[in-house]
């Protein structure tokens, strides 16, 4: 066997940099992207914002680097001893001959199993129709009472209260304190949800908390809680985590808000917008009232023009009374003439038919007819007198003299009736007509009636 003691003439020696570059090309070409799990150790976070650490298991370790633009997306704060899953690229740093991982993303090693459980539950509930849009209840436009189920000491509850007070302070808020993270959080949230929905007191319910890792938000991925949200009678807004966070509660709730503040804005009408609406409605009301008043004024003017002076009505009724009187006299004369004609005819017939029996019969008939005539005349006269009395009563009702008899008076100046205080001035001589005479007065003062 030939020992390697010196280079032969056929072999070319690599420089160290050439060798390291060859190793780099081979490594990075054969292992472009990999998933690797391990435990963090020797974590360093210098002022540059980059993270440097080692990833190890019980037999080996490898250096890792995660640069500032990548580690900003990590949703938890890693520390030494944490088990993590990395998506990384194998790199080789030639000047030092070091092999390391350039980390693209990092998640807790437990999040992989949680994510799978999340997807299984999501797909199962979606297949049952719990996410269907037709089951979503509409949110009230102006809720009077809103329940907020969240941690009473977190920033989320403070942000929601501030948003409600800023936009619509009339909304009555009830904070139902609950754990939002940990082993008993889901049961605690479920109990408060059932309490709020069962009371029938609230117009809407908000489930809210701040952002966090998938493990931090896991209480909102509980199946029992999801079914309670679906069965609730009260509209529910889910406001869990940041805009990029999604939970099962978000899919089942009637509305998903990107943040707790966004949930408060969804349920609180803009006060300034409402004020503008009220101002517009007030202007419309004023315009409508103005039109109605104008129409009423026009109708009043038209009615005023149709009203006639009482003297004209009296004259008209006097004319009607004279006509009725003439008609009554003519009717009575006609009736008397008819009766007289009948009597004359009977007399002629009596003379013509002279037998005593017929004469007696006709005489009796004549007496009967005279009696009937008298009764008819009396009855007719009584009816006419009654009708005449009614007419006189109607005339008295509208007569100015009857009005004067009730204690009223009519003031006039220069034979013109005074209708307004504006037609007189101090010192004017006026006449006041009362029931039994006329009073001559001088105006000392005039006062308008308050409306």
C-alpha cells in the first residue's frame, strides 16, 4: 500500500479557501431548506437585533443565526431550554470554517401538534356547518347593553372601553372577568358566556383578549366553547389576538374583529355621525313644519275670505223668512179657496138633489167635511207656526242682539267695527254697543294679548 507522504505530479492541492468554498457549495446545494427540532442554548440577543444561539439534543449541537427581519415574526419570546422547531437553510461560513443554520422561522415545538389539532377541529366543525354564513346573526346598529368577556387587567379591556367611551358613551358596558389563558380558561370563558347569553339582558357579547402564541390562544379553540357560541341567542363578536391570529371562536362567532379595539368600533356607532344625522333630520323637520304652516295659513286665508258678516246672514235669513211667510199665506189661501169651491159644489149638488134624505146625508157630510177642514187648517197652521218658531230660534242664535244679551259688546269707531287694537290709538273716541244702549268712550291705553 502506498502511503500519502507528498503530492504526486498528477494531483492538484486545494487551498483552504477553495476547500471551504467547495464544502459550502455541496452543503447548500444538497440541503437548501430543512425542518429541525431541538433545544435552545447559549441564546444571545445583541443590540443589532439579530439572534444567535445553539440548537442541541442529547448528542449534538449546531450553531444558528436568526436575523432581525426574520425574528420579528416570532410570536413568543424564546429562552434557553425552550424546545423549538426551526425552518432553516444550512450555510457554511468559509473564513472560519463554521457550519451553521440560517433560521427563516421559529415556532414552539409544541405548536406543531397544536396546529394539527386546530386544523382537525376546524375541518370537523366546518363540515357540520358551524361556520356557515346563513347561521350568522346580524349585529345591532345601536346596542344599548354590551357584555365584554375578557381579562379585567389586560390592555384589551382598556382599549375596548376607551373606544366605546370615545365613539358612543351611552352604551352600557358590563365587564365579565375571565381567565383567557391557561388550563381552566376555556371553562371560565364558557361559564361567563352562558351567564351573559342566558340573562337576555345584552344586545351583543364580545369575546376578547390580546395577541399571543397559538398555545396562549388555545382556550379559544375549545370545541365546547365553539358549540356554545354557535347556540347562543345573543350576537357574538370574537376579538382574539392580533389581525393575523385566528381561532375557532373567530370562525363560529357571528362577526370576527381583527382586534379588540376593532370589535368596540363595530358595536359602537360613531357619535359625530349620529349628531350629523340628527341635525339633518332636524332641518328636514323644520322644512316640513314650514310647509305645513304655509298650507295652514293659506287655508286660513281662504276660509277667512269665505266668512260673511253676521249682518249679511241676518238679511239673508230675513229674506228666507219673508219667502216662507208668503208661501204660507199662499198655501192657506189656496186651501181655503179649494175648500170654498168644494162647499159651493156640494151646495149645488144639494140644490140639484133635493130629496130630504139626500139633503140630510149631504148636510151631515158637509158637517164632517167642515170639521175635517177645521182640523186640517188647525193642524197645518200649527205645523207652520212650529216651523216659524224654529226659524226664529235659529235667527236668534246668530243674531248680534242675542250675543249682546249674553254680556258681549261691539266696539266701533266712525261707524266701523273695531277688530284689532292696531285700529285705535290713545285719545280716539269710540262707541261701545251693549244690549240696552250705546256707550261713548275715549281710548286711554291698549294692550295686546300674549299668545
